[in-house]
């Protein structure tokens, strides 16, 4: 089996000392795409932030590249995190910078490469996500899908081994969302990048996920392939994958409704 890149052991994470998630045991292996699923408030983004080095856990262990991410010194942590990338839900591009300069920013901040090399590397990354010819545009001059692509180019510009993606297709129309999914698959298949993606989009989950991890009630409710979770006998998992509204299964009348869906 492929090597484990990220591992959580009995992890608890949350805010202001109050856990959102507890008893999280999770492994992410090199070269796979793991989708983090769950309803609103289930802790998907909280777990992603912890994995990405943005939220120290309350307890438990979190290993990244076999190193305890939050127990090492700041310099070691920075070196580990340079091997990762982050795609934010709102793309987080700087509006006053061109797409090329947005993508070049990590290279300028974190490397000593000469400027011509930096600009060429940024062009290459933009071309890899289908934005060749748009290097001089401002984020306000391109579409939402193109901004997401530029954010992905920036996340990958340091050639990370793993990229954390927060809702990569949220708010995009189905055609553009499918194009983003294909870009993520190319990063995995061509460049060997491992991806962890928070998403609630079933079409994306079915397209990109090698493994799905569903969060509910403050912990991992189910983990497996998309087909395994889709066929789950767990009512909550079943309803998520078959889009059954929770209010339709509440109370005695809901029991009859469930029989129609599971029988």
C-alpha cells in the first residue's frame, strides 16, 4: 500500500477549548483523493484546517509526513507545510494583483529564485489549470471558475505533495464544476499530488474521490469508497448519498417514508 502522508490518532479539534470533533482516527495515503463529507456544522472544514496546519488540535496526535505537526518547532513546521498547498473556498486571491502575480506570490515569499524563473513557473502553473493567456488579468476580470483555477495554480506552485481543498466546486455551475474536478484528477494522475477535499457536491464526490469520510455527531460516521457509503445501511449516510431530507424521516410518519427508500 502507498505510504501514509497524514495521520490522525484520537484527534479532538475545535475552538476556544470546545471540541467540534473528537476521537478522529484517519489516514491519508500518497496519491489518493479523500473527500470529507457531512452536513453543515459537521466539522469538515475544522478537520481540514487542522490537517493543513491552521488549527492546533485540542488533544490527540496529528502526523504529517511522519512528523508531529504541532509538536515541532516553528521552523520545522514551516518546512513541512511547504510540502503542502491550500485551496480556500473563496479562492483568497489578492484583488490588486494579476493572476500571474497571485500565483507567483509563494515563490517570491518562500524561495530565492530569480524573478524570470518565478514568472515562468507561474505561467506554467496557470497553463496547467487551463488559464494560459490570462496571466495579466485581475481576479475581478475573470469568472468564478477561473478564479478557482488560479487559486489551485497558486496552491500547486511549490509542487506540493498534498493539497487541501475547501469546497473546490462550491457555487459553480455543473459544467465549470466538472472542469475543476477534471483539473484535480489531472493533478493526482499526472503530478502524483495527494488531495483532501471538503465537499458536499455529490457529482464531485462520485467523480474524484478514491475514499469518502463522512463526519456527523462530532466524529467519523463512515469511511470507505463512494459505492460503499452509498450502499450503507446507516440511515444518516444513506440519506446523505440519496438526498433524503432529514425532516421526511422524523417521527412515525418518517418511518414509513424510510421503508420506501430502503425497502
